[in-house]
């Protein structure tokens, strides 16, 4: 027998679907419910590698953590990784299956994946008491409804009730709620059970008359009003405001354990991927992280990070056009700390041969590290473990580029002196490993070396646990749901589905 389920949709992109889904998951698991997350189709450059070597969206990996279960490819069967304005790499069940234009994908490929999506959802529902699904964008994107496999398409086929989340901080939330329902067909409207207001500031009593009028207009209740809270972002999809909402821009920098702070500048390269790598740095007391796109912004940085990118050659061109490339080369020559991660590591090398990602052929890198990179058609997906700076370090790899290291010192080794990945020359490091800075001992050791090279009297705090901070963050999301949502009504919805007799709101979807 299938377990209960719910689809969390939104009036817009970034309405808070990922955060609300994670909060519901954490609330349920604290009630003793065995729960799993699900997102049929995710478009994101923030991805993660599961234990079985499958690539999924980081948001679903974090939602699995909220559920206290191991993430699997079943939780995100389709991942689209943009490579430009009009094309994306399609990752199916954790493995890349090719590049496709948006027109080609919505022209038929998407519909053909519906069976895979529904099979994955049914498997999860057979194994868990509840599955909390996340939609994408808005369910009222009427131009895409015919091929939809992530919003009402999956809700209709799986019989899932739908909760619509609206970001009131943007304004127009009542019109967005009403318009979302009114643009759905009668069959789709029958599954839309109600609304959840997100990011409310002020006195809730002032909002209640509007919610009552909305109920009168639609026959649907509000399931809660979540207050605005700083620092609640988890690893969502794309846009700097998403990752940095929780880790950098909206959280105060704690006082340093030493005498001085450490300033980290992250180059905001095009098609930036897994920029969540720097969240662990931002979690350290006394570490100030900012994203930059001008060479003068590197001047006072104690550490510069060149993050991952889905377009290594494109990012290299961007760095040169903006004068950042010369600034990075000068920085390395002066012995000032520099870290390249994945694509950032590749472009710091001497030479790139790319007939796969950009099809640019032979390209000169920045020459900071003695590395030659050749792009392979197969993608490396791994969860390696090693040792760096005398500390255990774990990470995950997602890359087509194969690096040949021709000199320098190993960055990550197997503990026996055998290099596992990357290299170091002076105060310049490079690695393919994402997530390495989440290893607390290694992060502290790395920051001590950076501070020494930078001449800063910075001392890492001895007790910062990134994993514990993540858990606290997820518990705060669970608290939001428990304290500000109608949890009894929410559970009835998950267990029994949308209430019968919900009225049709004209005009409905266009014919």
C-alpha cells in the first residue's frame, strides 16, 4: 500500500518551496514518521553525489538530511544542468544522457520521462509513510502544462494533494494565490487543497481578513503563515541570493577567535556550480565571505576562491575580459592564498583541451598550477575520502575534466603519500573535490595555513561543527512548520488527500 503524500507548489520560482518542503520533512520525522523528499525534475547547477554515485540536486540531498535518510537518485530522477541560455545537460537517474535545447526537451523528451518519474515516486511511497514532493516554478505555467512532469502533471497522475506556497515579501500574494488556482483546469483544481503564506513580516491579525476573503473566493483555507526569518536558506537551486541567504549575506559574522578576521573573496564566474562549497567558510567565526566580479575587489582578500562552473572555458574568458585573470596570476606570483575548486581548479592549470563542454578545442589556462586538463565525454561522479594537511577530508566529484598533474605537491593524498587529487604550489591550491571544506579538521588546518600566508592574526574556532550547524538550521525549519502551520490539517492532507468538493474557480485553463 502506498504511503501518504503531498506536493508543495509555489506561485513563483523562489517562493520558498525547497525550504517549506525541508521544514515539513523535519517536522514529520520528529513526529516519528518515516518520510522521504521527492522532486521529479530539478533545474540546478548545485548538485550532489549520492553513495551509489548518482548525481541529484543539492536541495533534495538537504531535504533527505531533513528526513534523516540517505539521499538516492529516486528522490530526483531528472536533473537539468544549464550550459547556456538555451541548452542543458539532462541527468537521468543520476547519470548524464546528453545535452538538449529547451525546445527539444519540452517538445517531447519531457513527456517520455513521466513514466520514470512516476515509477520513482511510487517506489518511495511504497517504502515510506509519507513522501513530500517539491514542484518547480509555478503550476500555472499554462504554456508548459501539456508536458509538465513536476507540478500538476505528477500530482494528477499520482493523486497528490497540492499546497501552494506564496512569498508575501514580494507583494501581490492574494492575487498570486487566486490566479494560480483560476488558471488550472477543473481536474487540477480539485487537487489544490489550500495555501501557505511564506516570509510574512508584522502582525498576523492584519492578514487574517484577507485570508478569510481568499477562502470565500476559492473555498480553500490557508494552512499557515510562516514569519520571515533570516538565515533559513538551505542548498536550493540557482542564483546567489539562494545559497547566500542562509550562510553569508543574512547571517552576522561571529567575532573571531583570534585577533583578526579573515576575508574571503569568491569570483562570481558564469554558470557557477556548487557555490555552496564556501558556506562552510562563512560558518567559521571571524571569516567574512563575499562574491566579487572586479579585480580591485581582490586587493584586500586574504583568500580568493575560484569556484566550480559548468563552463570552464567560458569562465576563463570572463575572467580575462574583466581583468580578474591577470589579478589572479599576480596574486599567485606574490604568494598570496588562492584556491580553485573543480572548474576553478581546471582554469588555474596550464592547458585545457575541451571538445566536450565548450567544444573550444585547445585553450591556454592561467598557468598558476602545473596541470593539464582534458575533457572526457564520461562524467566522473564519486564520493572520495582522503587526507590533506594531516586531517581526514571527505568530498564529492562531479566533472568531465580529467586533470594530469605535472608538478607541485599533492593536495589530497591517501595518507600513505599517494596523491588522490589536486595539487599545491606555494599558496595556490586546486582540487576537484566539492564539499571538502565541510570536513571540520581540514577546514581549520587550511584556514590556519591561509592566515599564515596572509599575515593575519586569525585563529579558527576550535569547536565549529558544520554538520551540527546544518542540523540546527533544519531544526529551525521544522520549528517554523510546527509553530506556524496548522499541522493537524497538514497531516490530514498528507494522509487522506485533498478534501472533496473543492469549488471550481473560473476561467480555468485555456482549451
